[in-house]
């Protein structure tokens, strides 16, 4: 992996408003290893990066779904 992979993951995570603990828990990875990767001190396998990126993406999707109006509510028509 590139030396910019870890810092890029950190930017994605922080932009999503997630903590390292949240992402590590969602991805099923060690928080300490995630920190080492984000700080450019460890270079994970591509599958590890994909797993963490998917966890961040899912958190973003969940947040977006929560912010959408209720899809089952049908507004009443004005008379």
C-alpha cells in the first residue's frame, strides 16, 4: 500500500465524523493498528483497507438514511 493510504483513511474517517474506535469496531479491526496505519507506521493489505473503507462508507450511508425524511409519510393535500 502507498504511504498516503493511512492518512487518506484518517481524512475519510474524520470527515465522516467517526472516531477511530467506531471505525475499528465496525470493521472488526484493532483500534491500535488502525491508528498505526493512519499515522503511516503500518502498511496493511489491500483487503484490510477495503474492509475499513467499507465500514466508513456504511456509517456514512446510515447517517444519510437517518437524515432523509420519512419515506412512508404521505403529506396531506391542501383542499
